[in-house]
C-alpha cells in the first residue's frame, strides 16, 4: 500500500510498532522456534506496521494540534474565527479527556484528518457525518463499541483510513462495512470473536489489522478483497487457514503468529507476491502433526467419481440440475499417478516440506483415497508421493526467503 493517508499504530494498547511497510524488510521465521510466553499482543513482524500519519495530503493545509492538554470540551472559540475553521484540514485531539465528540467538530466541513485517540469516547455521534471530506479517522484507545458508530457511517465515502484499535468492539459493525473506499482498517486489541463474511464489501481495502482479538476462524470471503496487501491476524485463536486465501494474489505480508495453527494449506505456496509470513507461537512450530482423516464416500460420490474418472457421457436431459451441478464440483486428485477425482470425501494429510535440511513446514495435502498415501505400495503410491513432494518443493523454493530470511 503506497502512501496511505492514515493514522497512528493501532494494535492492542500494550504494544505499538513503529514504521511503515517497506520492501526488502523481512522476518526470519524459524519453524520450530518457540515464542517466549507473554509476548506483546498484536505485535507485527519486522517491516510491517499500521500506516502512520502518512499520505501526501496529510501534511497539506492548516492544522490545529490540541494533543495532551487535558481538554474536556472543545469550544468554537478554541477553533478560531470562521475563516480559519473553513480552511482547517487536520484536527489533532489525542490524549485528552473528551467524553464525546465535540459538536464544534461537525462544522469543519473541509476537515481531512481527525485524531481523537486516547480519550474517553463511548460514542461517535452525528457530528462525524458533517465531515464529507474526511479521509482519516483515528479513534484508537477509547471506549467505543459496535453501538458507538452512526448508522449512516457509509455516507463518509471519502474515508480511506479508519483506526479503531484498543476499544471494546465485540463484532465489526455493519455500518462500517458500507465504507467502500476504505483502504486501511485497524481493529486490533478489541474483543472481536469473528470476521463477518460481509467484509468482502470493503472492495478497496489494502491493509487489515485484526491482531489481539479472539477470532477463531478466517472466512473464505476474505479472499474476495482483491487489493489486500497486508493482513494481520496475530494473537488470536485461529486454528486453520482457508485455502481460498491463496487467491489474494496481491498479498505481501501475512501475520499469523501466536494462534493455534497446526498446519497450513499447500495453496499458500501460490502467493508469489508474499514477502513476509509470521508463524511463531503456533503449535505447528513446536510439534509434528501427522494427521490422516478419511470418511468413506457416499453412494452419490462413488457414482460421481465413476462418471468423471471414466468420462461417462451424459446430456442435460439425462440428469437433474442438482446432479449436474454436483459433477462440476469434482476436484482432481493431485497424485500424478492417479486419474481419480473426489467431491466431499478425501484424505486430509499433513505433508512436511523441508527447507535447507533444517526447517520443516507442515502443509495440508488432499488425496482421493488412503491408497494414494499408503507407504505399503511400492509402485504408484511411492512414486506419486515422491512426485508430489517434488511438485511442492518447486513451489516451496519461492518461499524460502520468506520463511527463513
């Protein structure tokens, strides 16, 4: 994300990284290295930080700085004459004692940046809607929750950077998801338990910081954010990464440290733009997990496999619509020695990819049946496993620099 007009770091209140994302800065992830207990919540890997006071327009136009003055109110007199208020572009009110957004703020119609971080705000009222040109709103470390935002927040269509970290949100408000022009969203250090599938509505999003929450899963819809470059989900309770995430080809940095991950989907290797991947503090870095899970296929699946693998011809008149749609969902077995397919029933097996003979990364591997992964077969199975490992290692070489520095 280049030159975002933005705000101060917004992870959990305990730790605030400094600096902006920079190419060439990478974190070495030692896959079996344990993280020291008690590490700060929502810490970002080297070179990746929440955007901080950055865009080219953030330094243009008049600015009023009332930081750390112990203010409990903001009167029109403090803002100066009407001409000055009309020309004001940036208003800085962080670390005061404001209980609510001052009504006088609503008259600053040309305001571009508003910083009300570190106050005692429990509500961002209708005054906010009087700022049609607002591009950056920084309100971290307050007492805000999902009922604190105006329902018509979507009217601020020019808002690009929103930092609500260090507050009391238990869910992402629906009104926030109306901000189609939002490029940077920070909700670190809150009480979020999930990411709504509707987050895909933020079509312009490039930077998403959700570290230091209680999130247990990643919705596949996150993959629909075509411009997403920096995704921070560290210090949560995430147990798996959906393979759809590999469709975010613009992703450059992925922070997953201090979660509950035991494996990664092998599709992660297709993220060719990825420069930083943070995995420390997950179970996958401290123990091997060899998992073989297989549920016998249903009669429907067996029939579907036969039709697809033997190329049985059929016309639209031969099958009902639901069965024709089902046949389109077939996945080809990645075993090069197997011509089979699978639908809902497959073998999920952890495959370990070696890096430099010292580090091992567990990736999820899918096969159509246990025979494809059985070590007893000395012909097709052994060869297919070897071929599969060769295929994975080719893609994995692209990731060596990412994982090992």
